[in-house]
């Protein structure tokens, strides 16, 4: 499956957040998120395993009751079922990998 960023539909799941589903199959998904400074992914959980990598910017992650700062060049793993939230401390670009693919992101 070949995808080109300029042909991807952009969605806006939360204020200040852009999402692009870059590539996926039923087992794996690559997603780009652009977060404006101050934007938030509210506290949530999902069954999917998640890894994200920060290309630019910095975020605060609250995961399983612990707080972390992740900056450009850093990555973070979130096990399925753990409650977490993300707050953009700066304008941020992240790549998120989910397994299995998140069907609700494809609609």
C-alpha cells in the first residue's frame, strides 16, 4: 500500500489536533498527528498497543498515573488498556503506530 501525504484526508478529532492516517492494514497503522501548542488528547484508553515518536515539538504525557515529557527525537510506548492523555507543550508533530489498526480512525 502506497500513500502520499498530500492525498490523505485530514480529520480534526480535538481542537488544535490534525490527524492523517498514513498507511495501514488490519494488523498495523501509521498515523501522523499535528498538535498545536496547548491542545490536548483527553484522558482515554484503548485496547491497541501504541508507540509514538516526536518529530518536532514537545508533549506532556500522563500514563497510568505517571507524568512524562517527550521532546523531539523521543518515543513512548503505551500498552493497551492503560489510561493516558497527551498535552502539547509546543507545536508538535508525532508519528503514532497502533497494533492492531484502529478501525474508528478509518471512517
